[in-house]
C-alpha cells in the first residue's frame, strides 16, 4: 500500500515510486520487523491478529494505487465517519480531502498486450515520460517494430507537445514497410482497428495524486479514533467485551507498533511535502518589449540600432522578422529598414513591434540596462508553471501587493471537449482550489479583491470554500453574468445562459467599492441642448415644502424665454436665492427645448456626479459574452481554438471597480488560471483606453502558453484591431514590456533530488531520516573549505536574478553585466540597494532551493 501500484515510464514520479520501494525495503521493513518481534515477545500468538488489525486500519487511509494518504476507503460498518466518507460516493459535506495537497490527476500506465480484430499489439510504456503537472495532454502513439516471437505490433507512447498528434497514416505506412509489402493488404491493420487498440491502452486507471499536509498527526488521530471505537463500540452502544490485562497489553503493543509504522510513513510523506513547497528555480526567462519603449529610454536608439543590425545580418532567415510575419504584424514585403523614418523617428505603423529577447540574448542585458528600476518598468510577468508551485514561489515577492485577482478555473463540467482537464471528484476540485486560494489570499493587499468565475456545477461548493478561506464577513456578492444570448433547445431541462462570479474582499480595510459612471449605466443622461459640459440629467426645482413651511425659499424666477417672473402658487423653491443666482450664472436652469416648461429644472452633469455602487447582475452590454470571447481569439488567430472563453470586456468590467480609489499605477492583476490570456488582453485594453498603468501576473501550465497566451500579448500590444489573424491598418498599439519564464516543477525537483543508497540508523527518530541526504546539493562544488555554486549541474538557463528576487521578496532594480563578458549577468541589485553576486553566488542564499 505504501509504495503504490508499480508504474512504468520515465519521470520524477517513477523515481518517487522507486525511492519508496527502496525506503520500504531497506529502512522501514527491517526496522519494523525487529521492533514487532520485540513488542510481541510476551505474546507471540497475537502476531497474526496484529497484522490483520494493522491492515484493516491502514487500508482505509492509504490509496493502494498511488500510496497517497487520506480518507480513501472508510466503509459504513467500520468508521465513525460512516455517514460522509464512503468508497461508493464522493461526498463534499465534510470535504474529505481538505487536509491534503492536490498534485495532479494522471493515468497509471503500464506496458500491456491486447488483441484486436485478430492483430496482436504490445504497448511499451517503459519510456513514457509522464506529465509534469495537471495539464491536459493526449498520448501520441508511434510504431516501433514487429516482435519476432509472435508477430505482435510494438508501439511506444509519449505525451503530445505543441499540438503534436498520432498520425494513423504514418503508422500504417510504417507497418506496411516493416512487413515488406509494396501495397496495403489485410495484413496491415485498418485505422479503425488501430484506434480501438489505442483506446484499450488508454483505458488504464486514472487516479488523483495527493500529499498529506501533516501525515503524522492525521494518521495518529485516525488510529486513536479507530482504537477508541474498537474498545468502546460505536457511539451510543454498550461495550460488549470484558478486557483482560493480557488483552490490554496486546492492544497497547498494537498502538505502539501502529505509531511506529505511522512515523516512518510520515517521515517520507513530510519529505515530499517539503519538496512540493520548496521555492522553485526560474528557468528559460526572456523579455518582450515594444520598439517605442526601447527608444523612449536614454540610449535607446543606440540599442535599437544594434537590434536592427542583428536582424540585417540574416535578412532572409531572421527569426524575429519571421515571427512578426507569422503573427500577422507585417507583410511579406516588410524589411527592417522600414522600422525607422529618418534618423531618430519610428515609423508609426511599426512603433509597437514587439522584440522578443529570446532572439537577442547577447543584447538582452543592454536592453535591460536602459531602465533604472527594472521591475518597476515591467508591465507584466507571464509564468509557465503549475499554479500552486508558481503562487508559492512568488509569494515572498508579491505578498500583500496584488489589488485584484481574477481566475476562471475549470468548472468541473465533466466535459472532455475543453483543452484543459475539467472532470474532478468534487472533493478533489475543492482541494485543488483551497490549496491555491490560501496562498492567493496572502498575495492580496488589505484592500484587494478576488473574483472567481464558476457555474452551477461548483457554485455552492465554491461559496462555502471561499467563506472558509476569506471569511464569510468578506463576501461581497455572487454576481450573475449573462454570458450568452438566446437559449439552447437541446438542453435536457433548462438552458444555461449565465455564469456566477464569486466576489470577496481581502479584509474589512476595503469598506467602499465604486465603479465609474458611463452613458450606458445612466440611460437618463443626455445632452439635448448640446451643452459643452457634456451629458446631463435634470431634477425638479420645486421644493416639496409649502410656502408657509419655507418662506425663506420664496422668490420670483425669470423665464428667459418669455421674460415672465414665475412664482410657484403653493410651494417654495429647493434652493436659497443666492444659490439660484449661481445656477443662473452657470446656465444650469433648463426650461425645455422651446421654453415649454412652466417651472425650471436643474441640470446635473454626468462629469460632476459621483461613481456608482456596482450591482450583482452584469449584462452582456457591460461585461460582454462568451461569443465575444470566441470572436476576440478568432480575430487574433484566425480560428476559435477555445470553447466559451471569457471576453476581455468582462475582466475590463472588473478592472473598473475601484477599491478606495487605488491609482492605476499601483493596480496589479493576478490570474493563475490564465488560459488564453484574456486577463492580460483586458488590462492592456484598459490602459490603452484611459492611459493608466495597471500591471498583470499570469500563470498557465499548458503548452498553449507559447502558442496562444504569449503571442496574444504580443498581438494586443501591436494593435487593438485584428481580423483573421492579421493586424488592421487603423489599429492602435500600446507600449509594452513584459517578462516571461518557466518554473522548476515538483516533477523536476523529484528527478534531481538524490538520496543516500544506504539506510541511516535513526530507529528512534524517523523524522531525522533524510537530514543527511544530499538532495540537490550536486549544485555545490566543494574543494577544501571553498564552496562554489554550479547551478548548471541542475538545470540549464537558470535565471538566478529572478530566482533570488522571488526567494528574498525583493524587486529587481538592475542587473549588471560582467565587464569581461557583457552578455553575462554579474550582479543583481535589488530595490533596497542590497545585491547578490550572480557569477559566484553565496551558497547560503540558494540553500532553500537545494536542501530542506
């Protein structure tokens, strides 16, 4: 049970299974056997019953497939949790996975043989590299050979990358050639046969992987409850057994042995939890910066000339120009010479072309050196990572600094048509969300807000979950957003035309929320007399009070259209005579377009009125529709690609909600289910519309990070108008400077963590078992008393400056190049003017990254 079902392939999880096996065989088993022999010396006849009771207990709390610890099998007649935790249903009432970390859902693939339509197939899973996180990726099958022994067709499998798919035509051709045939015959399986064989392999068990946050206290608590029930019976029942002294001693031995087993299990689980929660290295970082942002800096023209020179060196094959063409920004007739007009002027058509430093690594530090405070200059960060790892890693740097979180997580619809996984057990979904929302809460500023999109599948669970994480007193609203027009007549019972947006504040420090007035939000505002002051509405000038009640507000008013002095026959006016004279001077009295009103009305201008209290129902006119979201992607890329994406207008609506008038320069959006990048699109549109400088942090783990999200940011920066993947001539761009990078993943860390081959003697303190293991200290080169950090031993392309910025919680001010090699970073200077050597870093700085 502890080791889990054997799985084939190559990954950190496979290493983990192997490590578990070694740990059990070399450390747990011999130690526990000796301990059990010692404890049972007084009553050897208790041995078989002891093992039976241990098995009965542990099978409830350890998944036999994955070795995960939790409430996995608690049948009715055995558990005090019988009413909520059963093996037949997934009950949310007490949320059975709340003490766990949700890691991912994956299949337990093993090599297998099958026969379909008379053909033998063998699927070799020994080289299958498992998924790093919970991204949705399809298996790609490749024909390897024909097995000589029995003529079986042998296949290997890999998870798809960047849209790669199984090619049935290629496979059939390869089989035909392997059989030595010149044409297709019945000896070559048909496409239908191949597809059925592949489905047989793919039907292997899908399981959820969890880590227990505190396995020792959890299992000990559950054992004590189990023991209490065994001794005293179920609650409300009379105990049926008289306990002898010998029997009590046996049960005491059982508890000591169970606790010892728990301690060894917990020691290993705690080690995994530490790897899961350790800060992660930043890898493969690059920057995207538009040309206008380069030349706006002192010395920027010189840097741009160097970039253009790099492009001119390879005029027919330059990758940056090819990317611009592929993105639909420039035509086939474009040449780099067209970027400039005159000596120091950019061609307005091309001023927002985005430079990606992945093509200019030797100039990257020159570009970054243009800015006095690098992190302050950046408009956004795009992070390719499983989102828990990302949130946990950036927490020190961004704690309490995020004003708005918007996320659009999987709705748990069980629909397999989406490009992401959307079928979870309810309790697994709640755990996935709770793990991430807990960290997200700490990232929010005291006046920050969080918005979570959801539909009816998980809306009720999400509300209780967010009450748990943020506190029920911080609930703002459950917004109903009308996401589509019309109705679906194919719906079985009721057509779904709305989504919910669960809206919470971080704390009571946020006491007032307003949104700007617009013409659409105030249909009564107009401008029938073309007043240069803009839209206005009007209110009555007549006081509800009578002349007798307010004699000080009784006076004559001259109608400018007729020259007549007007007095109200029974009522006073609303304003004093002095205020009235001011209204006349300011031209605020309105008597109708032709002077037809008997009494004047007072103009109230929209520009002078305070902002609105937001409502909890958002229409498509103010927040867009899913069809608008689809069209936005279709216009940008020429195809819809995503099912029911959120429209930028929805996030823009959220961006206009103002917590205590935070200036846009301080407004940071976080989206850790970033998908296609709608949040970045919306933030850039807001800035383009009002000249603000809101910034964004986006996290996405899927392959479309590079194929959709990053290109979308580049496209939106270049122009706000696209059609069929091509920028339109009348579009408006916006200057943009963003950083994108990958993070080391839990899977990567498992692959690189090393443990001693020989068991260590810590029988009485299992929690010390892993203290002397090397873990990831291969990054250190020790000679005598000198310790040198060699990070290349772990990963290529580590961005140590950003890694330390995240780890220490310090924004980056500057990255200084090596005087001997200007393309290599030498030192990072942080916002507090402290610094760190990047060539020979102090090993103590990186210790949390490599040893725990």
